[in-house]
C-alpha cells in the first residue's frame, strides 16, 4: 500500500514515487489491485443501482414500451417526437423555469436573514435552531399534505386566518386555480428548502473570523457597509454551493406538486418532473415517452452538476 | 451580527443606557427568533391539532383552531383503521438495512481514500461527488425499468438497494472528510504502542470520527425513512409499502380521514426530528467542510 510519508499533497495523478527499478510486473499489478477490496463494493453498488438506471433510462427512451411494461421493439426518435408534440410541453418547461428560479431565489434571500438570526446571540437560540430544522427532518410529502389541508376551501385554517386579518373577505379555493396553487406550492417548496439553506449560510458565517469585523469597525465601516463589503463576499462559496444544490433539489421536487394538486387541473401546475411521472404512470401510460422526458431532465441536471463541480473547485485531485 | 456583546465606545456614556439598549436589542432578536420558530412549527402544530379532532369537527365550517373535544383515541384507533403497523415495519426495515449497507460499504472506501494515494483515487472521488447530485426522482423511470428487469418490483430488497446506493455517496463523502482530518500520526503513535492496524482503527480513528459516523447514519436513515417516489413507483401491495406511500391513502375520493392521516404522519415525523436534533451541531461542521447536500 503506502510506504512513503512525503506522498502528502502529491495529487492522485502522480502515484507514490515508484520504488527502484526492480518492481516486478506482479507487484505492480498487486499494487494496482490493492484498493479494490476497500472501494470495490462502493463502486459496484453505485454502478449497479445509480448508474445502471441512467443507461436503462436512455435505452428506454428509444424503445417502444407497451402500457403493461413489455418491450415491443425499438422506436428510434419516435418517443422524442411524441414528447415534443405534446401541446403542454412548452408551458410545462416554462413553468419549471419559473418554479426553480423563483423558489431558489426566495429561499436564498430569506435564508441570508435566517442565517444571521440563527448566528446572533439571544436566549433560546438553540430552540429556534431546532424549530427551523423540523421541516428538514420531516417527510416533504407529509409537510405538503398539511399545507394542502390548511389550504382547504371549507375547513382550512389559511382562509380563516386571512379572513380574520381582513386580507380576503370570503374563503378562496386556493388549490383549484392554477396561478394561486402555483404560488402556494412555491411557498411550500421554499418552506422545506429554508432549513438546509440557512444552515449552510450559518456554517459559512461561523467560518468568518471575528477580527475581520473588528478591523472593519476600527476603519469606521457602518453596519450595512460591513455586511455588503465583508460578510456577503466571504459567504460567496457557501451561497454558491447552497444555490446549486437547491436548484437540483427544487428541480427534482416531486411530492409537493404531486400531493397538493397532482399537477392539475390537466397539467396546468405540472413541472417537468411531475409531467414525466404522469406520462409513464397515469392514463394510458407511455413509459418510452416518459423516458424521453427523463433524458431531457437529466441532461439539464448534468449541466448543473458540471457547474457545481466548477464551483467546488474540483481539479481532478483529492479534496482536503 | 447585532447580538455581539463587545461593548462599543459610545456605550460608555451612560452605563445604564448602553445596557438598556443592548438588552432591548437582545429582546427584539429573541422575539423575532421565537416568531420564526413558530412559523416553522405551525404546520406540524396544525397536524397535531387536526389529529386530535373527532371526525365531525373536521368537516365543520368555519373551522376552529383547537379541537372542542380532544379525541386522543385517534392515536389508538388509527392502528385499527389501516395496517399502518405493517407499513411502519416496512419503513423501519428498509431504512435500517439500507443504512447498515451504506455504512458498511462507505466506511472502508472512505478510510482507504483518506489514508492512501493510489491510481484511480481521483476518479473514485469524482464518481462519489457526481452521484451525490443524482436524485432517485430524476432516475425513477430507469430505476423502475431496472427493478422490472431484476424482478425486484414490490420487494423490500429493491427499496433497500435503492436507498442504500443513493445515500452511499453522501456517507463516503462525509466520512472521507472526517478521516482526512485525523492526523495519520495518531495512528502511527498507536502502532508504536504496539497496536495493530485494526486496533489502531477501532481504538483511535473510529472514536475520533464518531460525529461523522453518527451524522452519516442519521442522515441516511432519515433519507430512507422519508423516501417517497421510488416506493410509490415500485411497490404495489399495501403490506410492502412504507409509511410515506400508505399515509395518503387515508384521504381518497372514498374516505376522508384527515385525523388518521396526520396522526400517522406525526408518528412518522416526531422520532426522526428528535434524531435530527442530535446531529444539528455536527451538521454545521459537516456543511462547512465543503460540498455536502
């Protein structure tokens, strides 16, 4: 395995300095295989259960699949043509953009404030942190179901509260109107994204050394100036990581829409994720066309992952 | 940053005045904090209050915040209303076994990559980092097709494999971070004291990386416990569905038992929230370490 200590910091690309010439081919082979018992199982599990579905998905997108799931032969680009002929596709894609951008932007802005609050000193801060964690730990599906119930036309507390404070004068059937339903579902998506995001920002805030603020104070910088000139720039790495992970999570968000409106009426509140699911598993069910949608979605996510790799500064060598 | 207690020069003008302003600031902060806490808890409070209402109060308009009659029996009756005991067993088995597998596979990989340089190390870490971003939701069609091909639809094994594999990258990543942060010299000191490799690992490295281990375990367990899309897609028999898939069944076009739906939800949510609170302080550390979801 390792016999040198100075191998520290030498990237993975430079294998440990080769011991003198006499290394036999057998020993070299032995060295190359040495990591296998350690990392082999992980590679196998990831390949079999995470990567295989990717390949299977791409393959399915060019197959003709019957509604019972049997493969009837190849179809070439037929599934993709069906997909692009869907009259709802354009509006679904546009809505997906609004959904992702809107939810992530609001989440980040609110989390910046929340992170400050959770970092400030006041009695009971611990308990406030615990409270903020709750939607992170709880099932998103169950959280979405509570909101659905709270938004109920007849029996929901949202109508009762809004009527009580005079914002509306009679109950509103929130989830039956696409625009209002979208607004509420975006709020629920923000609600479940806030804990993770504000904890990333809190973690970022805690890495900023106190003396940086001390120096700013000595220089006579005001509070706003300190925040925009020092805190925010130093938070940049945390913000970028949080933003990209949120974009991917929100893009993949399924339970909220599926539980609250089912993407309906029609597909007026679908994003491309729920749309993909419905193509395969509702009505006549076309798994092939759904796979085509999934491939399109996946390509978008891959682009995001590449951006993410750039942001975390992956240079093809060991991190830390 | 307003909560910092370092006195500013101008606070000295009148000691009483400065102290008062400071105290007022802390009070305002605390007030805002409790309000925020309430907003985050409110939906779950409504869950609890609804779970405690009798049937007739659920369909009363306008609704009331508190139950008029507190029906604690809902939490007893719910076990008879549906086979949720079975669903809970499924959730528990899937989450526990998936966590065990993920950990058993992640530990050696994370330890080896943290301690050794070898050909392919960078590629392996890249694989981990990239697959960490793959969500089962995006791949559900592929997972479904694979499970059909392997004849694993409607089995616990299928659910276990998916949950173990998709949480594995996170486990490798966080454990790798912890192992890397423990100086090799500590293990070498143990060798000098006559400890073997295994002993050095179990007596020195593992105890020091306990926070990482606990975080990986709890995070994976909760992820599997809450998983919905894959379970919804590949299971069909009621007694092989986890709680997340079973719970919505209380409210359909045929029956509307919101009180049972929320009673079951609370039974599912409360234990994992408590678990999560345990890893709160490590989460902050783990998130700072870099790219962790």
